[in-house]
C-alpha cells in the first residue's frame, strides 16, 4: 500500500506525509478528491516552523527578564540578539500571512 501512496504523492509532487494529510482532510470533508496547493501548504509549514521559533525566542526573553529581575545583567548583546530574532520571525509571520491572504483572493 505504501507504494500506492508514494506514487500518488509523487504524481502530485508532494511528500507522502503531505499527501496523507491532504487525503485525510478530503475524507473528513466528505470528498474523494485530494487537492494539493503548494503555496498554501508551504505557508502552513512556515507557520508551524514559526510557532517553534516564537516559542524559543519567548523562552530566551523570559530568561533575560529573569536575570534583570534578579538584579543581574544579561550577557553583552543577548537582548539585541533576541530582539533581532523577534523582528526576523515577525517578518516571516507577515510573509506567510501575505501568502495566505493572496491565496484567499
């Protein structure tokens, strides 16, 4: 059966995991047609990666705040790196949101 999934995924130029996810969604929606939308799928993948990135940055900022609240000083450049990372992640969020908005239009 895997070869059938692999062949179907290859035909649609997606991974087996993405094909199975699309197939599962199609069945849940009562459809037998598996739609793949690379632009939308890429935006969803990017949002999932961003969730992880935001969590990591938030953890770093919490650690910096802990040091400040305890009367200490963070390592030189630590806060600047965290803020730079926040800005980079927010740009990626904006880009992913733009893709989703354009897809909806």
